[in-house]
C-alpha cells in the first residue's frame, strides 16, 4: 500500500479535500488490492470465489463488489482461529512487555486499526 502523503499547507491530508471521483478511484484501487491479496492468500475465500465464478480481475468498478462472496459467521467458526489470515502469523504477532514484565504475543490491533482508517477501509464513530 502507498505511504501516507504529507499534509497540505492548509493542514488537511490531500484525501480530505479530494473530489468524489478521486475518492472513488482510490477506494477501487485499494479494494482491488485487498480482494486480490485475500484471493491469493486465503484458501477458503478463493474457494468461495471459484464456486461463485468470480476472480479478482472481475473487479472493474466499485459496484462489481456485489459479485464477490463475503465471509459469513459460519466461515469464521469453521476456520477459527487462524484459517482466514492472509499473512503468516509471525507477521501479525509482536512482543510486548506487559505489566508483569512477561513477554506475551498479542495482535497489534491499535496499529492495525490506524492503518485501516488511514486507507479508508474502516471508520470509527
């Protein structure tokens, strides 16, 4: 994914003053990356796509997302806890000293959510 661009002289990040077309183009670019990455790295999702007859290359515009399968609660249960990861576990885990000074692995959710928000994948309310 591209690195964050510096803020403009007005103090806004360039995406904050982008046109609707620019935002849509950025969303499509990032969605294409996400769908392809998931298809290439998550076998259960790839199988669902094959059953539905879609391939990441079929995503040409935002409305094409409706053609793609979504993972269900049942999928999450069937592949719990690590079957739907799109990257190796060792890349997700980091070590941190807890209050008891034990080094325990944890998912770095704060950084994950910051990256998702930055890339427009999720929002906070």
